[in-house]
């Protein structure tokens, strides 16, 4: 076949030479210089495809080590039409590799050809594998990963390649690239080699530096391994599945413990080792480190027991063993009953400093086991854990509530508890107070409780500055000791700045009960000097109340000093009440002028919401003591002073109305009108309710009762001006967001550019008059309308009815228009005359 092909090539080349003179020139050049590579390449480019094989053969005999020639020849052989026989192409590659075995491109072309269906027909699996091995031996190792191994792995993964060959290829590859174990695992799982896949995955997980190229976490890899071991553990020869799973329990995160325990139990169940499966479930329940893992293992164990019970019940119907069934049912019942205790143990394993779970555990266990739980809790839980002191208190309370009471043991627990270094001093104070309360409940006169309380606040104690302990000591001392000891305790609390306002009040109350009034007042003095407003306000109130109630008017000067001090220290909301209290004291025990002075000062310093009430009280006292003249002075000053010392706008309106009523009652109508006019500047007529509208309604009633047409017109004029003022303020506030260059036009004025417009208005004045100025305002019409409205309002207010005057009263003074109207009316009343009648009357008139 080869000889016939070569003869056909010779014939094709001879025919080409005879038909193409250019090829003869290439032959002549080769004869002159057969060692020129460029001449051969030019000849190959010009030769026809049918004769090119012969030219390649001749050129390679001249240059057997030329890469260019071999590369071009191999490409020509692979792409020739019709295609060459696979065996001939393979032989050509083998010839090329004798010279080109160090070139990876040639090897890659050869290996790719062997992997194609065309190459597979001329090459067996063994020959292909050996070709890959020869390429690995020929090329340097740095070129293996890029040029050989991708094709070799593709050959190993083919369905026609035996799994033994593929596995050996992958094992060789993993020695070079150990990070690609996941590819081997996928290959094994695809071929059903689950045991081999589990072994490779376990080896990858044992390597702490292994990183998944697919982006899987170690958690996901462990789950994949668990599925392999549980489902195909028997196929993993040489791999101890139980040892692998237990190593995972030691090395993986705590979130996987439940899944691994259930997998271990399932592995034993599949092997038929049921006792080992139960042991694995129990171990998982006792070793779970999160509530989620506990629930997972517990539910799996319960389902396993239920399935076993169901299977045994079916066997029992066929004559099985009853003892095994009863045993499993007892185990299931005990498991369900102990679930709260088991879950509590899991939570404590997760967080040993969880005080709440320790207390719950002490309540779950039997009474005889509770002391052991508390003892383990106080030693396991960290002293600085939140609520650690409550463990010691509950521990001592356990002995106190036992039957019979074991108070010595409880005191021993408290003695150990107060020596613990807690997170905050308040935790230690709570332990001391619980100890004192226990001693109080124990009875024995309270002497031991007092000793414990004094020990808690003794010099050098951590609770020396504990307010809670000092208050408990004060209560015990007040109940069990003398007044001097009580005074010493309260005084020490105030000196150490541990007292609260309530403590000061309690101290003063104790002294008052013992009739030590001056010492009680001294306690008040110490309290108001120790606290700042607003905390001192309650002390000042109690101090003033007790002092005034004790001495009344016997020590007026001292009482005044106290009131002045209380006013200086008072907050703004409390000033009005204190000033009224001060004024009532002066009214009862002092001077009337002092009352006036106090209320006047109160009006200046009190908050705005209290000023009107203070003014009302001031006016009432002035009217009672001095009469109307002083009331006028107060009202006058109140409406003239501006805020913040004066009244607000609403209060000024109210005061003006009161002042006007006062003047009206005295017959001073003009003064009342002037006051109303003064207050009207603050009353917006459009304000609804008791505001501006109510003020104008009051003035309107006043004018109806005491005014005339002129005063009423003046009131209406003021009302319009005030309404315009407030309307202008609202318009300016609403126009604030307008454009900066656009100025609002004033009513009653015309823009200047309107007067200076071009010739359009001059050329056509009639059109200009018709169009008019859109911004022009007819002031005369508005004035006439306003006068008309005023007149109607006046007539309506005074209820004046108009009646037409008979025109005959005017006589000859009637205006011409009236006479003409009369003449027209008379003409209208004449009867209709026909033409004949008119001629007769005309003739009669001429005859006469």
C-alpha cells in the first residue's frame, strides 16, 4: 500500500513538473543547493497537495532534525484529504518522535490523535498508555502539568478505560498535584469505587493544609465523607470508618458533633451492631455541645428506639421475646422523661457560666442532689460571671429552707460567698444583704443581723461605699439601737456621700419622733447643702413645712431666709408654687407690702405658663389690701412689660380684657376703650376660639353698649389694620421661597415699567385703555365698598332702620333729576289718545 501511494505521488509530481514551469525552477535550485532549508520550504508551498507528501519525504531526508518540516508534515498528514490511514499517521508520529522527542507540541499532537476515534482504531489502550508514559519520561517535569497530564486524565476518565488503569493514573497524578484529590474522589464515585473515594477524602481531611479547589469548606468535605462512610463503609477496605468519624469528633468544629454522632450510630446499625449504635447515641446526647446537635441526636435516638420497638412488636406477634421489648420501651420512656435534664446539661457544656441554667438544674434534680449541684456550680461558674452571687444566695437558702433548718451550714456558705471577688461591688453587697435578711428571718432578737450588717460596712470592706448595705444598717440600727447610734449611722452616711434625699428625710423624721426638732432642722440643712436641684426640692419642701408648722410666726426672719434659700435652689416649674406659699406665709405672719413684693417678683421669674396665675393672685391681694388704685397700677405694669419678664401675647389679651372690665365697672369708658385698643394689636381677627376673634367680639359688645357710630367706625378701622398686619406677615412668610430677583408688588402701586412702555400704547390708546394695567387697583372703588360695609355693620350693630323722606317736603328745592322723574311719571299716567282726539284738542288750543 505504501509503494502504491509513493508511486501515485511520483506520478503526480511528474505531471505537475511538466505542466508548471515554476516547479522546474525549484527543482533546479535544489539541484544547485540541496542543503538550503528555505528552498525546500518554498518548494513545499508551491507544490500541489497531491505531490506534497513526496516533497516532505525528500526534504526530511535532507533535514531529518528540522522541527519546522516535521511540524508542517504532521499537520499536512492530519488534515489531508482524503485522510491518510490511521496506521500510517501513527507510524509518521513515531518516526517524528525519533528526532522530536523533546518537543512537547509533537507529543501533544500525537496524544490528541490517539485519543480521537480515528487514532483509537489503530492503537490499543495499552499502547496509548505506554505512549503517555513515554511522553512523561521524555519531557521535563515542568512541562508535564501543561502538556501531558490534562490529556492523560482525560484518557483515564474515558468509559472505555478500565477503572484499574484510571485509578493508577490518578494516583500517579496526585503525587505530583496532591491538591487535586477532589478530582480523584469524583472519578472514584463515578466508577462506583466508594471505598477508594472515602479513603482519598479522609486523607485530604487529615492534611490540615488542604484547600478545596472547588471552594468547599472542611465542613462540607466532612459531610461528604460521612455520607460515604455511612452508605458504603463496608467497601472501604483498610479504612476504619469508626476511627475516622471519632477523629472528626476530636478535630472538627462543635457544630458538627451531632451529625457525626448520628453518622456513627447509623454506621453501626448498617453493620447490625445495635448495642454499639445505642452506645453511640447515648454518647452523642451526653457529648453534644449545642442545643441544635442535642436535638438532632435525641430525635434520631428516639426514632431508632421506636423503629426497634416496632420491629420487636412484629416479631412478638410471631412468638418473639417479650423481655427485649419491655426493656426498649423502658429505655424510651426514661429517655423522654429525662430530656429537660439532658438539654440542661448540654447548655451547661456549651456555656458553663450560665447561672440561670445552673439554678434550673438545681430545681430539676431531687432534693438530696441539689447541694451537689450548687457546689459544682459555684466552683465551675466564673466568679465574674453575671449573676454569680445569686448561686451563693440560692445555695445558702437551700440549707435555710431544709427540714430541719441547717443555719450553721447556711452561715458557712455565706462566709465563703463574701470572700469571692465578684464582677461588681453591688454583687457582693447583695450577698451581704441576703445574709442579713437570713439572720433577721432566723429571729434571736436581730443581734446577729446587726453584727453582719456592721461587718459589711466595716473599715476596709469592699462594701464600705455600698449604699444598699448602709441603708440596711440604718434600718436595723433605728429598730434595735439607741438614738445616738442611729444618729451616728445617718451622719456617717451623709459624710460619705451615700445618703439620698429619702435618707435625709428619714433621718429628720427619726429626730422629730424623738422631739429633737433643732437637730432635725440641722439634718435638713445638711441635706440641702449636700444635694443640688432638682434633688434638693423634696428636702426644701419638707424643711419649710416642718419649720413653719413648728414655729409659725415666732421666727419670721428665719422662715424668710429659708424661703429665699428654697427659691434660689428651686427649678423653674416649682417657682410659682413656692412664691404663693411664701406670699401666704407673709399674709398670715408678715406684712402686706411684703406680699405685694413677693408676688411682683414671682411675676418676673416664673415660667410663662404660670405668670397669669401669679398675676391673678397678685391682683386679688392688691384689691383686698389697697383697693382699685393699686390694681390699676398692677394691670398697667403687666401689659407694658415685655417678655421674658412680662406676659405673653395671649396673657396680655386676657389682662387687657380684665382691665377694661374693671374700668367699665368704674364708669371710665374712655380708659376702657383705650385699653382695648392697646390690646387689639396682639389679637388676630382671623384666629379662631378664645384668641383674637374672642377679643374682637368682646370689644364689639363694648361699643354696642357704650359707643356711638364714630367709635364703632374707629373700632372697625383698627380691626382692618390689625387684620392687614397679620395678613401681610402670613403673605411674606409664604412668599419667602420665591425667586431672589422677584420682588412682591405692593397693593395700590403700579410698576414703573408699566408707565414707560413703548409705542404700542401711544399708537393705539383705545386698545391700551381697553387692555388696562393688570396690577392697577381701583382705590376709589375699594374705599367706597369699605365705607358701604362699615355703614352696614354700624346699622346692623345699632339696629337703625331707614325710612324714605317724602319728596314733597323738599318743595322747590328738589333737584332737577327728581323733577324730571316726576314729569315722566305723570306722563306715564296719562290715558292713551287716538288720532281724532289729538286733532280736536289741537284745534281747541289754537282757537283759544
